[in-house]
C-alpha cells in the first residue's frame, strides 16, 4: 500500500491498525519497510495532534507520599530540614537537581517528570 501523510483521525486509526498487523514482519521484507514508513507517519501525526497533559511533580510526590503513608518529616533525609521540605512541597522553593535525583530514586519516578516543560 502507498502511504501518505496522515491528516485525519480515521487515517491514523487505519495506519495504527496496519502497523499492529505487520509489527513482527521479517527484517528486510517489504512489510518491514512498510512498517518503518508507517511508524514515522504515525509519530508525525501524533506529534502534531496529540498533546500530553503536563504533570505537576509536586502533586506526583504528594500522591506517592500518600500511597506509602509518608509524612513530610520522612522526606527530611532526602530534601533537608523541616523548613526545606515544607517550602518544596508548598511550591515556595524549587526542587534542586540534587533533590530531583534523590526523589527520583526514592520514589522510583522517571527523570522526565522533573524536567521543565517547553
């Protein structure tokens, strides 16, 4: 099939369905080449049309604390003093790179969550 730039949701669904069907095509086959083209076209369409909502890292941290039954004082070894923890969780202070690394490891979060959005 000759694929072209995906413009509509219907075309997107059709392309995704076809990609799933030929996903395990033998390397170097015509279907493998088609899959490569489809994946590029799908990614392009999704980049242009699907917006991922921003995540508030402070809300993520608070939710993780709630899940684990943690109190603010439990973050003192990671963030610092009681005042620092309070300032960070209230949003009055920014999370430093060092804190982000420790929080990422402690809560097993993806590093991308700590990156500022564009």
